[in-house]
C-alpha cells in the first residue's frame, strides 16, 4: 500500500494533463498561434524549430527525436532512482517539485490554445523512425494541442534539478536534450520550451522550500 501511495502522483500528473486539455477545449478561446509566433520571432529572430530543421544534420535531428521519445522513460525513471537511492522523503520532495511544475503548466496552458508547429510548417513533414514513433504516441494520447509553457520541459527540468541536489548531474543534460527536442521536432514553439525551463526552475525552488 505504501508503494502504491508513493506512485499515486504519477497518475495525478497524467490525469491533470488530460483535465487541462478538457478545460482548454471548453474555454473555446481564440488560437494563440500568432502570439506565440511573434514571441518566437522577437526572442530568436526566427522560428527555432524550422531553423534547426534547416541547419542540423539529419543524424542530429534523429538523435533529438529519441530524446523526445525518452521523456516517457524519464518520468518513471527519475522518481524510481530517487526512491532507491535516497528514500521516501527525497521521493516526495521530487514529487512536490515536479507536481508544482506540471500544475503551473496545466493552469496556464488552457488560456493559450495553439496548434503544434509541426502541423503548421511543411519543414517538419519529413522524418525517420523516431519521429514516426513520437507522432504515433501523440496522435493517440496527447490532448491534440500545443501547450504553453511546455509541461514536458517543466517537468523534466524540475526532476533533474531535484536530482542535482543529491549529486546526480546526469539528469540535467537529459532534461536539456528533451527541451531542445520539443522544438527541433516541431512539437513546441521555442518560447514554450523557454517558459517550461523557467517554470521547472521556479517549481523546484518552491518545492524544496516547502519541504524544508
């Protein structure tokens, strides 16, 4: 029973994501595509995902697709490693920080409904096996909309920063790879990823102080 309770937050994260998608559809707000695009152009001077598609070699793009796919491994592995190495108190510190990150994204995203860049620019049409697998998953289990800020990025960043407090730095490059891959594959705007990093950093800071 204790182990079941330890893993309940994972189910809550998934349920909250679906609830945010339901709320976004019920709000029926105008699409924020123009707004997010203007933020991308203002911050980067280009659409980052399209720029990466044109300037990175295919091998690098394929590797980033695997980073994006690895998100579904990252989310269960990060808490499992924390529990095994540092115990239940550390696990709940991680759940609180990551839960805050996901919660912030889920509360903001319904107000910024938008279309994933991969559906707007033909530059993302091509792709190998990694992209095909990612789209297979998204077509069946995603809420069907772009999310600002990116909950992928916010959650993995909060997880990684929690592990850093216990001396495990290797989650950070993994989280950064996930962040870049959300943009390179056209799954998010660049500002989605930047905002996700900010949310992840803030959530981990708040979560650690809450536990303390």
